[in-house]
């Protein structure tokens, strides 16, 4: 049975023992309520490392005052089962007080990459992400860490943070895992009722449309975005946060597609904010 530990000192002692034994360690940072997308990260980690740590921590620092921190779904028993199935060795499940002392006042912040896409509507989000991920890297000292492509901006931000701060960990990006009908796997999908769940498919249809336009030779970002917008606006329950086509590395907006770009969308279905994306390599 996969072990669950709640304190930083316990995790450090276990990982140090693994390192002394010559084991390579992989880390999968999560906020819990795990699904097949998370399992794919664990499976990748287990295939490349002898030991795998999964963090399950709903990080309060990355939630804004009107966001869903209090209602974010949790099911540690199910999380443990999924970790067990994927071959994870350890779940790090700290309380907020274990990660952030009462007088906590140190943060990891970033400009540029964090100001586009989700950063526009979630201005404090990536400071929270960078701070907690850097803490997890310091606590676990993994050789490799695994993140999903669904959170493409997060993946780009973590890669840049590791590069800029010379953190000794290899960042591995893993493909988006989708439901049978194309909707990207997300813990927030659990918020959707039946009607909203059907409406949410407009995200995947928009992504497929962008791929078709690219295959047909369209390279003008404004025209691609306009057609994606028109498609999503046909769904009454959908409200667009953004549709953006940006440089895949810098996340800066581009006008034409002549290099690797990220086509990313964020859409509210009711009160639930969902994201999806596709990368075009030119």
C-alpha cells in the first residue's frame, strides 16, 4: 500500500534513504481529486524512476478571493487507490500550516510568462504556483518532475523558473488525457451537471476546429481565433475568458503562425472555468 505522510521532515527522511540506496526519484505535484490524467503522469514517472512521490496539496496561495478554494473537490481514499494502481511509492499530503507558517512572507514571482493567458484573469495564481512548486522541489529534491500539457502555461512557467533559478530537476511534460468524447480530463469537471457537461464539449470542438484550419493552410491567428470564438459563442452556457495564439516558449501573442505556437483557450461553463490547448509545431 502506498504510504501517506503529512510532514516535511518525514518526506525528507524517506527520500534521503532512497537516495542513499541509489534510487532515482520522480515527483508528480497535484492538488488531489486525481483522475486518469494524473495517473498518466505517475505512470510516466514510474517508467523513468525507481521511486515516485505524489504530492496532494490544495495550495491556497494560488487561489484568488473569489475562486473555488473552499469547494475544491477532495477524495484522499480514491487518490490513494489511483496512486497505488500507478505504482507510486509515497503520497505527500501536508496541511496548509505545514507548508506555510503563520509568519510566512517569502514568494517566488515571475514577470512576462505569467502575465498572458490565465495570468490576465488570475493575477496572483502563478506566484502561488511558483512558490509551492519551488517548495516541493526543495522538500523532495526529485531528479525529475512531471506536469501535464493541459496546463500549458503552468508547464512553461515551471520550465522557466527551473532554468532561471538553476534548480537541479528535469521537467517532463506529458500529453493531455481526454474523456471518450474529447473533453480534457480535469478535477473541475466534477462541478458540471449533465447539461453543463455536454456544453463543455465546445472547448474540444474549438480546439479541433483550430487544428482543421491549420491543416487547411490557415496561418492568420486573428482569423483562427475569430472562427473559434464564433463556434464557442453558439453554446449558450459558455462564456469565453480568452482564446489566444502565442509563441510556445515566450507565451507572447503572435499574428501569424510561422513557428511553434500554443493555441490556448479558457471558457466558463456556468461558474466552472475550464481550459484546453493544442501546440502547432511549424
